């Protein structure tokens, strides 16, 4: 718990105690009691919000464990992007209607039906790639 949260919790606890004393002092039909009960409910909600706060380091740990990293997020880490194929089908819906857009060093394909996006390597990059297996029978 952060120091600011501890101070907020103490201040809210004091305010809640004061309101509870005020509520006990008034008869059940008094307008002051009704407004104090509403204020008490707001303060109790605020106190529960403060208690539920997490440290920034805790949030960072939660986010880093839930976000994809490495090959899941960056497919080029798996050894390269698949080569551009004009007839490629959408990996999500299977349709073969995709828009192609050039982004630095790669092509971004977008399915016109479902909007799914995936990356492909331009053919020029595939020819320059040292890891690429050379075709033993190059075309003409």
C-alpha cells in the first residue's frame, strides 16, 4: 500500500466515524440524518476504492504477465514473416479477399470481410533474406 493511500484511508475512516455519530444523534425522520446516510454511503464506496488500489509495480507485474510477448506478439521473431501471397486466405475467416498496405519493411494484409490483419514479407525482402531456402528450380 502506498503512503498516500494510507493517509486517504485514515482520513476516510475518521470522516466515516463522524458521520456515524451524526446519524446516531438525529431521529430517523430528520433530513440531516438522511443526507448523512447518503454521504456515509459515498465515503464507504470511496474507502473501498482506496483499499482496492494497487501499487504501480504490482500493476506492471500484472500487465506484463497477461500481455503476449515475444513470438506471439511479434511473429517475425519466429524466423521471418511468411512471403507475400496474393491468393492468401484470411487466417481467421478463410476468405481470400484481403487489402494490402505497405508498412516499413513488410506488408500488412487486412481481410475485407472480418477486418483481421496479418503481416507478410515483401518478395524483395524474401530474395535478400539469408535464412531463406533457395529454390533449386528458379523461374526463367
